[in-house]
C-alpha cells in the first residue's frame, strides 16, 4: 500500500478482494493525516447513514487503538464524529441518503481535506458522487491537498466506477487493486477459505480473491451459443 498511502492525486480509488485490508489501511491513513496536518479535517461517507457506525466509524476507532492514540482522540455517536483533542480537528460522518447534509457540509476549524467513501459500489448514481465532489472545494494551506478516497469490492463490471476511474484514467486519479495476499493480519484458517473458493468456485474467487471485476452470483449463463 506504499503508493496508495503516498499519492496526492485528488481521486484515490482502491478496489480489492475481501480481506485485503483496504479499509483498515485507509482508516490508519486518515488518522495519521489528521495528526500530520493540523489544519485538516476528514469526512467519511456511505450511501446509507445507518451503515456508518459499524463500518468506517468502527474502523477509525480501531485505527486509533492500533496507533495507541486513545488519549488524543474522543468520539461521539450523536452526532457521530471523532475529534483530535489537541487541535479540535474533526472527522465527520454522513450518508448520501441525506443530500442536503452532504452538499452543505462544513467545518468550523481548518479545512476539509480528506474524504473517504467506503463500499463505493453501493453508490449506483454517479451524479450523487459528483454532488459530493463539487462540495469539496476551496483553498488549502501550503503543503496541503484535497483527496477523495473510494474503497470497494468490484462486484459488477457495469458499475460507473469502472468506466470513470479504471477505463479512462487521468492525471487526477490513482487506481489500485489489492488482494487478501497482502494482508499480514490473516491467519492460515482465513487463507484456507480463499483457497477452498479458488478450487470450488473460481468465478466467485476471481472477484472475492483476486479483486477483479465481475458478477459473483447469478445473472450469468456460462454455456451460451449466440446464433442469428
């Protein structure tokens, strides 16, 4: 994840297999950046607000514990936010199901630099992403940069994510595919699940093991002959 960690491009897009530690890595990265950039703030987004608490919110608390920074951060559920105590910087949490709260989001100290969209494949409408993208604007202090990170499992090759970020890359976009093989926190039992899938369900393994585009179950007839 070295190149993923260090890129400063506006769009940082990571698709990956299950267990590829993309969420954990992103959580550690956001907490680290909050500490390194004292005027920065973060925003975590999912399509539905009621899924935030048990995903990104939980991952970021895990990252704080992992970095042994518990004495420097506080968190609340209502409103859902994490605060870096020495400076008052915040990480906010929003669902795209409340469009007004997304487009009008602001912070009372510093600038909003880091946006993390978890399970980005859930966002079926590219316009919803564009509205969020347009709301992350304005000048940042010297040496700072704004970045929108999208992490997801690549369930469908028909997703707008593939067409926009992977099929037509540009200078503002960094893309990466990761797999469970780079996750040192998995044990042998975890890896055995993937090996069993590779042998018994190779089509599903292509997505959940290798992090490639596709449709894991259904919608596909494998024995097809096309005729006029």
